[in-house]
C-alpha cells in the first residue's frame, strides 16, 4: 500500500516539523497535471506523500527531458522560498496521489524563525541538483534496460508501492527514448519475471532482479537522499 507521510517532513526536529505541518493543506494531484511551468511565478510548495512529480525541461520540438523525480522523500519548488519565485523547469505529476502543500509566502516567513527548516530545504535542493547531474550521466552512458530498471525502482520508492499506473508511452517520454524501445525492453523484463504490465499498470514483481539489472545511478541517488534524511536527524 502507498505511504501517507512525507519522509522529509518526518526528518525534521519535532518543533520544526509541527511548525511546518501547521502551514500545510492536503490535495490530490492528478496524473499529467502541471503544477508549474518554465518561468512561472511559483506560489505553492509541494510535499508529496504518495504522488510522484517529475521535473522536466520542455524542448521546442515538443519533447521533454526529465531531470529529476520527487516523491515522498522530498519537496517540490522549495527553491521559491529560499531564493526566488521563478521556476526554471516544469513540474508535471508522474503518478497521481496525495500531496501536502503550502504557499511560498507562508513557508518563507516560517524560515526566518526556524533555521533548521531552511537548512534541510537547502540540503534537499543540493540532493535534487545531484539527481539531475546523475540523470544526465545516466542518459548519456547507460543502456535502456538498465535505465528502465533504475527508473522503475526509483518511481516505486517515491510512490511507496510496487503498483505503478504508468504506460510505456509515458515512460519512454521520461527516459527520452522511442516508445518501441521501451516496449521491447519492458517485454524482456516481463519475460524474465521482474515485472508485469497490464492495461496501463505496471507491477514490480522481482525487485532483487531489478536491482541487479539497474545501473549504478539508482543506488547513487538513493544514497544521496538517505544521507540527507539521516544527517537531519543528528
């Protein structure tokens, strides 16, 4: 079952956690919903609980390139409360679900009295930048099979469950490859018993085998976020 908490918020000291939670409201995000676009003036900050949001760069051809994905261990658009309101990418909901949110102004005001929150958000932005760098390296050097396994594992982590309401078309768009390539590789993974695909839904079956198939980028990104959450508890 998907989780219903945000791990980044849970990593805050109790006083700061309660202060931030006092600002938050809950909403349900829909698949393909755009929460902000390039050069938008960002007004809200999102803490997903089981929704997953992709940060993408749209190209003039109509294609998009995913630079990072954020779910229950992170926050989307926190930079707006730290150093500005204008977004430099597009935030699009990859997996619909529940999300907590607050206004930029409310969180910015809270940061003045709670430096621990500012510190955690700043560390998260650093981890997010590292994820974007890892994604660029991955797309340039690793084969589609390893990239797909890495992407599926990360999406499952962020959603909090092995059932992913995703299509090959959407995954191909996020990976920046042809749909036929994803379909062929997904068939190989399915025949190997690692996953099942039925009518727009993927289910991860053999996570251990997917871990072996995935490129090193999955563990690199995961370790960065684990280090972020662990260090905040010191």
